[in-house]
């Protein structure tokens, strides 16, 4: 595959860059294990000898290994017999081994947890939510004496509603494995706000769901709140609604509403279901979501190691690098798109030979702005939004913003074999 040879064209001038710090709410839980134990205490009765399925998903939740291990240990202390099931829909290539690998990347293994992982993709229907929409649940969960899930409560990337990503979604799409996720996605994101709460309530009513742990993270991807949901609280959904609003209030964001070019160093399924969080970038893949900053062009440089080649989200960008392209696991990437029925995020953008070329191509194609004067926002990924890089053209706006701190002088960027080197 050949990429554009920029030596055949006039040199593209580069702006100078500045490192800045965005300030967000910093509250977090200091002692994770203690907080988990406190939250679990009212829910650990009458569990003697019972096999308890613990559902854990594929999202990159901060402190997930410690949270999961504490839950396992407390269940064992209550004389239960816990085991772990991956609750991640079609992720991990929709295979048992792939989903075990995803959990292992977070440090969750039979050895580290001290309990088995049952990763079968088999599901069974517990009835129809409405004609043509069966409700599927993992057989491994149905065969247990009790079900518990761990979920991060946060804004969804593809739809809006009083319930978005969290406990209800984990019970429906996550625990439904590939088949269950496929049936829900086939209805389209326009129905998610309605279907996910109804389906979660049906699952709780018809299965042995005991309780859940809901987690809210702050803008620094630190554990801000852990709340245990009783069976009744999962059904009423009031607690999850409140946590979603809190998550929206404290989440990280880009404090620049309008610029010319967004540079994202890496994307991955461990960062967001869409590889990058459209709630941060504005790179939405469906018409069910809007909002975020406005800009002309966007560039993505690389994939995270933890995404295992799943490049969902690249299609939202205008340019990617050859290095990213060579890492794509098309089976994993396309399996995900096939399940959720949206293809924009797996389309191949323009492929540049290097990061330097990608940056220069993007700058050259920003219309209506003088060379070297482009307004650029440059982030590592949508989970790392405290220290970011901006171009000099945004410096005055940054100085005037009460939540932005200037960290460096403006300086020229250099490149070594196509890799960017900043002057600080």
C-alpha cells in the first residue's frame, strides 16, 4: 500500500505548540477496597454455598482489578462460591478465548482472582420483550444461584436517555453476549433509551440478579464513587439515573469549543466503545448523539495495545497512519461493527505514511486559515485530558480560561523518523 509522498509538494508550515493543563474536579476514593467492602456489607446475606456469577465487561474501568478482587473475597468470606463471566457482548472478537484475553489485559485471570472464569458464549432466551425482540442471557449466568455485575456509569457514545452506559446496559448488552447484543443493536440506537431499561428490568425480574456495583469516575479516570445497587434499586433505576447525571457533570472534556484540527494519539476499545469518546471529541457515529467541539479535520495516530487490533472509531477521523493501519485486526473490528450495525466507525480514512505526514496533510487541508496559524488541539486519548497540547493560535483563549493553566512557552515541533518531538 502506498501513501502520499509529501516531498512532491510544497512544504507545509507547522504552527508552534504549547503544553497546557485543563483543571477538573479532583475528588476521588482513597481506599478502594474499604469502600467496596462498605458498599457490599448489606448485600452479603444468605449466600452460603451459592454459586455467584460476577459479570465483568470490557471497558477500561480504573481499579477494576482491585474492585473485582475485593468483591470476590467478600463473597468467599460470606461462604459463597463466586466465579467470573465476561459480560461484554461481542467484544473480544465474539469468542470465549478473546473475551478471556480482554479480561486478562486488565489483570483479571483465574490466578489473580482465585476463582474460575467461565467464558462460554452460549445464551438462552428468557422470553420476548415484545414480538421479535427476545431477551438473551448468558447460560453461565442463568445456571448460577445468583448474579452480580460491575459497571461504570457514564454517558453513552451513541444515544441519549435517562439511562445510558451502566448497570442496565451491562445486564442487557453485556450479559447477552454476541447474540443478545446483536438483537438489541438490530433495533437501532434510536430505541436504546427505551429498550435497555425495559430489558434490564425484565432480566432482573426473571433471573437471579442479586445486586450490582456502579462506578463513577472523575475527569482523571480515577474512581470517584462506588455505589452498590440492590435488586430493587436496579429495577427502579433512580440510583443509576442520579449517577449518570453526576458522571456527566464531572467528566473530562475539551475546554476549547472551536478550532481547526484535532490530533488524537491513540484510540482503543479499552478507552471507549467507539475507540475514542465522542462525548469528548464530537466525532459521533450516529445521528442519535450530537455535541462536542467543532473543528475541520481530525487525525488518529495509533491503537492502544489493550484494544488487540480492534480499530473501531478510526472511521470518525479524516487521516490515520500506516502504523495504525498495519495493526488492525479486521475480524475483531468488523465483528463489533456487524453486531452494532453501524459502519462509519470502521471505514478506512486516508492513510498517511507517518505521524509527521498525517499532521502536515491535516494542516494543509484546513481551509480558510493562514499556514502556521491553524488552531490545533492535541490529546493522547479521550481518557487523558488534564495535560494536552495546543497550537500557539489558541494561546490567548487558553490564558483567558479560568480552568486552563499554561505550562510551557510556545515552541517548534521536530520529527525523528516521523515521530513528533516537542521542545519540552
